């Protein structure tokens, strides 16, 4: 197995293990606890879900996971590709050649990389839907939803100091 360790990102090619997630996709507010308990004998706890949520990161191109308490992240090669290209030079092509840092001091940093961590969730569907409910046209409803989403995101920044992104789920049936 060859590791590429750049920009605080570990890229690994993982093979041979096939994992099937037959319990489907789910959100942190509704895990399939009973199904997982029945099938695998594993009890999902709030603490386990919090650890999982805070260990996961969103890249602009995909997802990854923290693998150290110091911010080292594991992701797929294609997800880190843009950062690898940015730190490559004519003398060293990190995309083609890879890189291994033997010490923390040898690690490469990606100064402009932004990774998002899901700190918390809140269902704001009622606010967004209510804002659009009195609109006279589809365009007015769209504009009202966008305006309400912008208000909610600004309120969050003002209250927490953290950026919040409203995520549209189930083709507009829910806003979180």
C-alpha cells in the first residue's frame, strides 16, 4: 500500500474489502438503530454518533475523516487531487509520484484547503416553508426561500461565530 501524505491529507488506495451498507443512507437524527442492533449486535449511542459526526469532514470535492487529533485527514486520491496539483512543482509531481512524510515536520500543508465539519444540525424546514407559503408565483416562492435561508445562515454566524450552510434534503421536502 502506498501512502501519499500531503497538506495534512493522507490518501490511500484501499482494496480487497467489500463493505455493504444494507441499512441504507441515514441522517444523524434518525439512525437505523434497531436494524443495526438486530443485524450486527451493535448499539448506536449518542456518544458514538457524536464521535462519528465530528470525525467526518467535507471537502469541496468529496468527504474524508480525521485520523489524528492534530488534523490529519484521510480521503481518496481524486478528492485531494486539486491540492496535490497546487503543491506540485516541475521538480516534484505529487500527483504522479506521491509523498511520504516520515515526521510531522516533513508534512506538506495546503494553505487554501477548506474542510467542513458538521458541528450540529437543526431542522429549519418550517421557517423556510413558511417564508415561501404566501408567495404569488413560483419565482417569488424561490426568492422567499433563498432570502429566509440567507437570514438563517446569518443568524447562525452572529450567534455562534461559525458558518452554517442550509442543506436542502429530499428534493426540497426538508431544510437543515
